[in-house]
C-alpha cells in the first residue's frame, strides 16, 4: 500500500455534527490539546471520535509518543514514522507474515493492525530482538542453520519463532510447522527454517 | 488505505445509539483482520469506523449454568486455548485452530469471524459492481465459480467462509443481537440470511444492531462432535467444504444429530436430509453415502464447482466417523 499524504476526509463526521460536538465541550477551552479528538453526539451521550490521535506505546523497550492518523497501520507507523524497517511490507493484506511483530508478546501482522490501537501496548520488532551486540539465540540459530536465502521473510520468522519458543520450549516438527504457518518464504527455504527453529529451541533450553 | 474517522464508544448503549443514529455509512471493527483489507482495497466505503474494542462487556468466555457465553470480542486464540472449550466442545476448538494463521487468531475475534464478509473474488474486487454491491449481475454465475455455492445460491453464490459458524450451529448455539431497544436472542442458524432476503448482506442485522455474544448450550450426556475442514492446500486457507457434526451416539447409532456445512452455500448449510438418513441407524460408510446422496439432491453445481459434491461426501464421512468413533 502506498502511503499518501493525508488529506481532510470528505466522509467522516458531518460538518454539522462536528460543530455540534465541539460546541458546549470546547467552548472557551482554547488550550485543549489539539489531537484530543472530537465527539459525536448521540442520545446516549457523546462518543469520542478521532481522525488523528496521540498515542503512547513502548517500542523495543523504549517509550514512544506520537500522533497517528486513524487510517494508519502499525506497519505504516513503524516503517515510515519510527524508521524501523525490519518489519517488511510484502502483501500488505495479512497473507504472508513478512510484517510480523510482537504486540504484548504475541505475534501479529502489523499491516492488519491499526496504529491507533497500539496505544498503551508494547511492540517488539526484529530491531529489538538482540541484546546490544549479543544476538538472540533464535537469530544465532538461523545463521548457523542457513535459515534464510534472500532473507526478506526472515524478520517475520524470527519474531514468530521467538514468541513461539517461549510458549513451547520443546516443540515437535509438526508443532513448528503449525506455529509458522502464518509466515511464507518465497525462496521456499522451509526445511532449513524448521531446522533453525529446532536448533534455537535446543539453544534456549540449554540442551 | 481510504480515509476514515474512528469512533470509540465506551458502552453498549453508546454503541447502539451511534449505530442507529449515524447518517453516514459506518463499519464496526472487531479485530479488523477482514475489515482492514476491505478498507485498503476500497470495497468497504465507510467514513466512520466504530471500534468495538473500547466497548465494555463485549469480550470474554463465561461459563454459565446452562452453557457457555462467548462475547463477540473474544479473540479466536482465546477460544482455541480455553480449557472449558477443550473439555466440553472439542469440535469448536478444532474449528478455531483450523482458521487462518496464528497471527490472525491473536487479533481476529469470534464476532468478526461470524460476521466476516464473503470471499467471492468478484465481490472483493473494488472495480466490480455485482449484485451484492448493488449492481445487476452475478458475475460468478456466468463466470468463474470454482469456489462458489452448490446449495442455496439464488442470484448470489457466495459461500459461508466462517469456520466457527458451522461448528457453533451444530452445537445448538444462540446469538444475542444488541439493539438500541434491548437485546434479541435468535438461534445462530437464524442469524444468517440467504441472498433472497437481502443480497447485500449475509445476516439479519439491521441498521443500529450488532452481534453481542453467542451462547453454546451445556453438552448433553453422551454428546459427540467433530469438525472437518477440507482445504485446497496444506497450509492456511478457507474451507473448500467443511463439515460440523454434533449429536448423541447410542450403540453405534446417532440418536440425535446435527450436520452443518461451510463452503457450500451462502449461509452455514444445515443438511437436514442427511440428518434424517443418519438418525437411528448404525453408522457405516454405506449409510453416510446414502445420507450424502440424500442431501445432494438439493445441490445445483455450476460449471466449475461440481467437485464440491464429492467433497460433501468426503467431509461428511470423516466428520461422522470421527464423532461416532
Ligand atoms: C489470510 C487470511 C486467512 C483467513 N483464513 C480464515 C479461515 O480459514 N477461516 C475463517 O473463518 N476466517 C478466515 N479469515 C478471516 C478473518 O481473519 C477471521 O474470520 C477473523 O476471525 C475475523 O475477525 P475480526 O475480529 O478480525 O473481524 P473484523 O475484520 O473486525 O470484522 C469482520 C466483519 O464483521 C463485522 N463485525 C465484526 N464484529 C461484529 C459484531 N460484533 N457485530 C456486527 N458486525 C461485526 C465487521 O464490520 C466486518 O465487516 C482469514 C483472513 C485472512 C486475512
Ligand atoms: S456470487 Fe454474489 S458476491 Fe460473487 S459475483 Fe455473484 S453476486 Fe457478487
Ligand atoms: S505484509 Fe503483513 S502479512 Fe504480508
Ligand atoms: S528467504 Fe527469501 S523469502 Fe524466505
């Protein structure tokens, strides 16, 4: 998906609702933070609505606060605003796993997750896997076992694998295949990837 | 991705009011794993996306005395890993684990799964205006229809893509519909509506309404169930044909049985003729064949999807044998 500079939405809340929504609440509050959003009035009260929102999240252990558009995905924000290009944009529709990151520890597709929803969450990308210069055991195993060819799918596989092995430290080959079923490798390097995951599991168990 | 605003209602009252009163097209977002694709491609045209995640009380699995309540915002992974589901409803666990990929199950929800839009390639193409999108023609009918319906198509030949729906319906689940005027409970089977009711949507939800939870009745004594999903390939995929079977087995015969299929009709498809053929008779391959033949009398395959008739038999056999074993 190409990122185009944001334009003002022609759809969205009607102008009248917007003005009504701002009316009472915002009257005389010129110091209202600009990105706090608006509200839509309903018979059951005002519902908060955003075309942009300031969110606070943790990315690879660091606290980050930034403004995101309602229609930006987590992948857009990581790659284009935070310069973290480890998560790859490949299919951009939830079918390949190249964009896999960990959200509160669980692998998700960053291309299918709205950034606005990452507010308050912890995100881990492949850039945060190593501890300083010390590679993560999963990274070491992928290098030792040739777990990649072109390497484009590798960040996604690393993220899925690192989360999986924490849940299941001694997986069978079948369990490995199931766990990695959401990551595709265009080079077809699956046999070596499975071998690398097995080797990583052994490293992590100290076996 | 097209532009939209995102509303964050905090209560079901706010949600129902917002849905009922909005003058512009709105789309509810649960996990977003289906909706985001439609917003990117332009098939979904909502200017206002309503976040269900901020609404209190929509998530979670709660054991109740007459069964299990599953809130719509329960993530598929939670259903797949729930201990009560594993113990009492193994076919539901199987269906949950069969669906999509680990990454999508971590985000996708039960409600989103039950309300997901069809996968017909003409529908998913933003350039094509078929009957489902307000046009005059069903392009699948004359065109490419390998993955389309063999039962119940009338003017539109989509298939139910959900893995959870057939499993839940076979277990007798009910759906709670939230509205501004209070809740309505219907059999989950009745939640789905065929194209002749309104070709532009797949369920009975009217403007202002949302799916709130599903309730699965407590398992009966001796209840047996199985879910079988036949796919075109080994890794993730939607079902070509799936079969959910649930019932009570006595002396090698089903005393009670429900058979529901996915991938064969615009709605989850109940095979009542197969149920009648199977009920009360000792299970055997020959009996399953008779049952499949009885059900297939209602089938009207198109040019490219006749193979699904064979898969109806194959899925039924595997599911019946697994449940009866
Ligand atoms: C690559 C890929 C593979 C997939 N494979 C499968 C598969 O094998 N089997 C399968 O069943 N699905 C599959 N899916 C579809 C989908 O990811 C899952 O069904 C998922 O559970 C949808 O849930 P969600 O919460 O993300 O839905 P969302 O995208 O949030 O919502 C889906 C639709 O339902 C509506 N909706 C959501 N919640 C409600 C509610 N409470 N009331 C009314 N309307 C509501 C939304 O408006 C939207 O139109 C796949 C998707 C992808 C991208
Ligand atoms: S099957 Fe339905 S969605 Fe597909 S082209 Fe025909 S009318 Fe459109
Ligand atoms: S880029 Fe996200 S799954 Fe392919
Ligand atoms: S190594 Fe090339 S895509 Fe996997």
